[in-house]
């Protein structure tokens, strides 16, 4: 069985690209900083894990995930290799994202010094009905956009 569960913060904005062709599909790449459970001599350490999301998961990442956002993901490890421009073989290991969700409220993120703005980038098209934030810091999902959500 190949199953991975991670929780961490995005180290930078997701890099989203679209495949060429008639049925263009989104591919999002981002890195999660995941705290290590055990630390030596009080020093904080983290692992930086590359993640890749496809299709609707990638579109969700483009719209709602930003640097510093704390998320939980489930997926699988995928390895690969390629030859770089210098002719050297490079080996890769990524987590292919199957599910991703917020791991803290927007208010908690701001209290911890992460995220100064909304979860949606200004350059990304807004959903038809605007999503507002409730007093508890969670995003209110408007009625009628069930088809756009990457989860049930």
C-alpha cells in the first residue's frame, strides 16, 4: 500500500501550469514544510516535501492555497528520474496529492503570523457568489457551487 498523510505549511505560492491541447488540465506543484516530531537539543527541524496535484485538486490549490497556509494532504509517493541538461541522471520523489484541506482557520493563521490576505489571489477569477468569512474564521461556502468544490 502506498499512502501518505502530511500536515504542514506551504513554503511558497503553488506553481500552477496547464497542459496544452484540447482538454487542458491543471498541474500544481508546491512544497510543504512538515515539522519533525522529535527534535535534538531543542532545535526546530522540518522536512520539505514536494507535492504535485492534478486537475480539480490543482485548480483548488491555485485559488485557495498560499505561502504559509497550513494544510493536511493525503496522497501517494511517486518516484521518477530524468536526465538534466548536463547529461546527469536526476532522481525525484514527490507526493501525488489525492486530497487536501485546510488545517487551521483563517483567523488562527493570521494570529500565528501567516497569511495577511484572503485565501483567494486577486489574479484568480472569483467564484460566482462571493465567499465570506464567518466570525469563527472559517470560509462560508455559498449555495449552488457544489460542482466547483473538490470534495463532497
